C-alpha cells in the first residue's frame, strides 16, 4: 500500500507539478548559485541559480511520459510476439525466440546508448524507441511461457472441440488469462523505464537537459562534496519512485497470481 501511495503521488505530480513549480525549469538567477534551502528556493538551487524543486516537478512529467509510452509499446509488442511464439510454435517460435535471444545477447544499457548515440540530437521519441527495442523481450518471454502452459489446458481443448477458430481461441481464451502476469511485469517495468531514462540523461544522452532527474543528478554529482543537496534531491526522487513501483508490483503479484494465493 505504501508503493501504491508513492505511485499515485508520482502520477499526480506528473500531471499538476509543472503548474505548481515556482519557477520555469530553465530560469537562471546568477545571484543564487548553489544556494541551500530558503523561502525563495525550498530545495535550494543548482548552478546558474536554477531552482531544484521546479526541475523535480517538471522532471516528473518527463519520467512519467517515458515510462508510460515505453511500457505500453513494449507490452503490446511483447504480448503479440509471445502469444504467437507460444501458441503456433515451430518456425514462428524459432524466429521470435531467436530475435529475443539476439537482443538479450547485448547488455540493455549498452544497446540503449548505441541507439541513442546514432542520432545527432536525440529527442524523446528516439529515447522511447531505444528503450522499447530492449523492453519488449521480457514481455515476450513471459507471454510465451504462459501460452505454452495455457494451450494444453482443458478449456482450450474444449474450445477447439466446439469449433472455435485459432484466432478466437487466442483472443478470447489465451490473451485474457495472460493479463495478471503481464500487469505485474508492466508495473515493475515502469520503474525500470524511469531508471533507464535517468541513466541515459545522466550520461548526457537524454532529451531533457533542463528537466530530467538524471541530468539534475549529473549536475549534483560534480559538486557532491560542497553542495550535496542537488544530488540528494534528484537521487531521492529516482530511488523513491522506482521503489514505489517495485512495491506495487510485489503487491499485485501477491493478489493477482493464484500460485501466490492460499
């Protein structure tokens, strides 16, 4: 329930945060460089006097946008490919599983960096594409494994005996029974997408140089010993959000997975 509260708060801030921000995320005040908490800047400032709280509030929307887009696209692609591989098998399974093995042969972050670095000025679409390229694999493997188990169940055999077509069996009987494990994976995948976006922005490859939590963490790491408040605020926001999604995923697993329920 704590995780659910964190997730709700995160999306609420992502929706209304930019209107609550006291300053624009790129507002410069050279007289307020690296100031600590005060009435003018509740969480202090970064270099050039940029307000930390304003960056965090705007960065929540960027993180939420990336996470939602990446998870929805990865979930859709992975489910379609996983169900096709698990249900039809043979050559279809070999092709899809081979593609998944090829993607997993590379470390995900290295592949993400390689894709984003190919573009001179990477934007939000390029970042989402890079994360989807590696993100669909987990959903595909999960959907394939569950489909291999479901296609031999009695209710599937009964549907076939009653004359149901292959596509009707897939969409009316296979896919609905995949909802619970896929929802659990998608929930934890939200946290992973936020962490991946922050990592790429920390390395200077993200789209939001002024609003990304990762970019803010990069600025704070350069002056960590003298002005630790910048890195602590950015790192705490990332860690707390990812923790919230992980806790929510564990909560959903306990309540949606029948194998975990007594």
